[in-house]
């Protein structure tokens, strides 16, 4: 190895070590900044399915977020509010048993640290659902709830499961969507386009993290969807909404895991970004500078609004979403032979 190569290799190792130490510092800063608002403060019990979420101005979603995931078998919900100025916190506090903390640290700098703090403090040895406030996670096809899939994952030694985001919308655009302060994600008719333009790649080639093992190397990671057709955004739709803590697995955001054993099935994640508050949300994200690359995704969203101030979703191949069966036969609803045999034998 030449002197130049040794210097380059040492520089890479030093940078990796610096990032790790800096991240640990960020997590400690989150711990110092977090203020308890309401609910239990102790870590979750072993065996509990825990949902964690970082929120900001989520009054449109928070009630449905809580009620849906409790119905999906979640035992514990922990929310970290990041400076909401609407009714997010009062609405969440009205729900029994929900733990709420708040932190004013800037989201763009502490995004990953927020999630790691929630996972490590409240779910040190649990299955954890780490999601955004405008998402509802549904079970794999054929199961009544999320908790029902855990025996299959445990029996096979899996520590992570892939989910794909379905951007939900109403075909006439967003002008008829209720923008009140009650959760509206589960009311009325919502549609999705599981066959919209996507770019897919086998997960083993996409490599969402380091040192992972894949039960099915051909399971797809996908980009695009309705936002590709509508906004030209090649957004990553695949993430890891369900992980098992208490082992060597680590996460970086929700799209990457390290040292995971990834299951051979997927679940749909209903994503309600295309709603009546989208324009306001985009303007606020730009003003706060709270997202990657100067909030470029939200700038593209504002550019897509027409002169009448409306964003019309005109997907030619949309279907009404009535549950996971709505996306059967697409990457959003992938099940495997071992999965089917496991539950048939039960």
C-alpha cells in the first residue's frame, strides 16, 4: 500500500469515527433538551410493540395516527413534538396512555438523533415502528394487524421488514379534503396508484445500509409513484417501518439499516402528503429550512400548484384503497411462500 493510499484510508476511517462520535453527541443533546409533556416515562416492557414518531404541526393526522396503530396491535406510543404551533399536542394528550415529549432542537440537524433517542430510551429490546405523522402502516396481506406478523419474523430470525409508501389522494384534487383539526386520514374515500411510474431495484443491489442479510435478495426497493408522475420527484418509497432493537442492528433515518436480517415480505404504508394542507406545509418547510437540500422537494411541490392554487391529481390508473388487498400483486403487497405456509400451518 502506497503512502497516499494509507493516508486516504486513514482519512476515511477518521471521518467515520468523527461522524459516529458527533452522532452520539447529538443524541445526548436530544436527551438533555427533551421535556416531558404527558404519559408514562419508563421504557417499554419486553415483548411490547412500540411506535415512535417525531411530529410538527400534525393536527390533521395525530388522532388517526394514534387510533389506527393501536388497532394494529401497538402496545406503546411515544411521540416527540418538535415545536408545533397548532393543536397537535392537545389532541395527542387527549388520547389515553400516549407518551409525549417535546424538543426545540432544529429538525434538519437532529432528524436521526431524534429517532435514535426515542428507540433507545423507550424501546431498548422491542419491535419498533418508526414512522412519520402522515403515515398509517398496514399489515402484510392476509393478516389482521401488524402485531400478527411478529411471530413469523421472530421464528425466522428477521430483525427488519420493508414497507413501501403509497401516496394517497382524491382523484378530483385536494380541494375537497377536510382541513380541520380532527384526524381525517381514515374518513371518506381515498385512492392510490400502485401501478404508477416507479423505478425499482433488487434490495441486494440497492444496498440500503451495511452488513445486511436479505431473505429474498430480489425483494424490490422502489422510487417514484404518484409524485414521479405529478411532480417529477424520484422519491424513495421504500423504508424500514419495523425493526427489532436489542441486537447489533442500527438505523440511519428510516431508509437505511445496518446489520439487519431483512424479511422476505413487505407491507403498505399509506402516506397522506397529498392533502389540503400540502401547500401550507411546503411553504412552512421552506421558511424553516427544515429538510434536506434547502427543502428542494417542497419547492418542487409549490412549483406544481396551478394558477388557481390547486394541485389536481389526475392518475389514470388509480384504485380505491380498502386495505392491503388493494395492492395485491404489486411490490406494495409482497408476500412469500414461507410466509403463506407459516400462517397456513398455524
